[in-house]
C-alpha cells in the first residue's frame, strides 16, 4: 500500500474514528484503525464490536492495500507534524510515514484479524437534514436511563412516521420528546418504523454528523442501523456509522404526557434557570426546590431549605392562569430541562402537586420535557 494524502484530511478522519477505541484490554486489535487504500480514497475504520465508524478521505493511491495499527499512536503523531502532505506506505505489518523532515515506523497487526464491520442493505432508508436531526438528538439523549435493569430505557427511541420523526428518551423520572418534519427522500418504508439506539451510538452520531452541511441517510434493518453522509460527486460516503440496536419494546411513553393542565405559566427562561440554580444551593440531600405559583398575583415563589446550610426564598414575575399550586421538583431535573430550551420564554404546565408537569419552549411546539414532581409527604 502506498498513499499520499493531505495531513488535514488524515487528521480529521482519525479524530472521528478514534473516539470508540482505547477501551479494550482483552482484544488489542479493537484499539487499532484499519487503513485501506481504495481507488482514489483512503478509508479509516474502527469498531468496538457494537459500533463501527468509517471515514473516507480523497487521496492519491499509488498502490492499494490495507493494514491495521494503533489509532492513538497514529493520531497523536499526525496531529504534531507540520507538513502539508503525508506519504503512507505499508510493508507486511509495519506502517511507514514519510515527509521532508521525518521518517516514522509504526508496528501494526494483520488486517485479516480486524473484525468485519457489517453493512445494512440499501433497500430501506430515510434522508434527514443533518443539522436539524442532530440537534434533536442532542435535546433528548442525555435523559436516557443509566441502568441496565431496563435496557430499553438505556437508549434513545426513534419513531419514523409518514411525514415526521420523533426522538425520545426517558429515565422514568423525566422524558424528552423532539418532533422533526421529514423533508428528505424515503425508500422502502410504509407506515411507521421505530428502533432504540444505544446512548453511546446516539452521541457518536452527533459527533460525526452535526457539522455536515447537507443530508444524512439512515439505512434500517431489524437489528442494526447504518447512517451515512455524502459529498458531491463522490463515489464513497464521507462518513459512516453502523450500530447494533437495543432489543425490546419501548414503553407507551405518550400515555405519560398530560393532555390537559390545571395551571399554566410562562416565564423568562434565563431568569427561571438562574433562580433554580440559586435555590439549589440550599436544596439539601434531596435536591428539592419548591415552586408556589399564584396566577392572581402573577408571580412564582421558589424556596428551598437545608438543615445544615439554611434556606432561601426567591420571587419572580410570571404570566399564569389556572389554579394556585405548590409543587416540588428535583432541581437537577428542572435545570437540565431548562438548559435544552432554545427560546427566551418557557411554558410550564402543571396538574396539581403530584401529577406530571410539562416544560416546553414558547416558540418550538416540536419539543416537550415531562418531569415528575417530588410527591408531598
């Protein structure tokens, strides 16, 4: 194998693929990158057996071939060299890197031992705007359950319907749902499709495709998903992610979302978040902050107290309608929901002191955050 490639392209590809490596002590080859010379592209691939990432970069291919070497070593070296172009050659199990001011050898392993990264058949796919879809994932993925007792809750749920997609995550204490309009092409899908993507895969999907200016294509199968981005007039994808799916049936989360409310308020997002952060300083071990909403006075009083530290009371003006209510929340859950809001004002809808509450941005009907209160003792 002999390749000449721009350092910038090589460094970009290594940065994308190396994130899922370096964690396996029993199978050293999983800490390696598979380097392949294909036609006019250099292909870089890594896998942890559940998730696979590949990147293609335009290169001058003088001799085809492949080799697998430790990705962290190669990435660290490439990031530090100053020359514009890198010449890469492989002989047996050694990679040679050459430039005007350096000559380096990195020992590798037999590429035949590198695990095969499966591909999903191209007969069933959906296109999305990469930026909008990744933003939707970012607004939900952090609310997955961290336990494996209920594995179906440890991932992000995707539901594709006729003209929209829903992205959902819940840990049973709070739930986030983002609805996105389908604007791209669809092939081989009739009715609805759904799957549960592991949290790590969702995070890597965002890392890889969030800055792509264009569409990404989702290829679906019963057990796996493949996501690709393309650049104009290129034979190969620019980047590809392949992930296993979580088996199991996602709960009927829509039954948890209240359809009506007894109290509704509109408040400044930044002021609300600031007040919650102040109250959190005195929330004690339970992380409890109490909201008292008075629709007649048009205000909300936020209180918290700790036996060890003291107490605080904060008041802010709001727009409110409906019943007066006092309700307690875990401040972390409330603050994390507010942090996902992209508007200046937020809406909080309540159903008494024990019912689920709905928090949503005032100017984005496609996003809702449901949070369970701390029940009064």
